[in-house]
C-alpha cells in the first residue's frame, strides 16, 4: 500500500469520526441548517457546492480514463459530501497500475 493510500485512509477515518460526532450531536439536517442562517454561512455552503460539482466533473473524466464507474462516487458526493471524492481517490489509487501511481 502506497503512502498516498495510507494518507487517504487516515483522512477518511478522521473525517468519518468527525462526521459521526456531528451526526450524533445535531443530525443530518442539523449539519446543513447553520448555512442558511447568515450570508456567511450561505457563502460557505455555495462554495462547497461549487467544489463538489467541479470535482464531480473531473471525476467523470478521470474515471473514463481509469476504467472506473464514476456514478457511485457522484451519488456519494451528493448525499455524503466529501466522502464521495475521498473514496473515489482511494479506489483510483488502489486500482491504478504501479507505474501510473508514481506519475499521478
């Protein structure tokens, strides 16, 4: 397993723990609700949506080149946020040939 794979798994684990705590504390809609209480929150929410859309566009193009189906990760992105791109990156890392991993 490469250094990059280990780092991605650590990020997924840490973000998963934070997400679990947030869900336990305020629930799914409680995580989103603060973004509608101020213009600052709305700006952060819009920024996250823009980043998610841009990543999904990149993911579809990259998945075609790597021979990976992008749609499960796009669905994850829609419903689970950053978990979609993170799991796509780990899947891509684990499926790529050793030569390709070194160049990416």
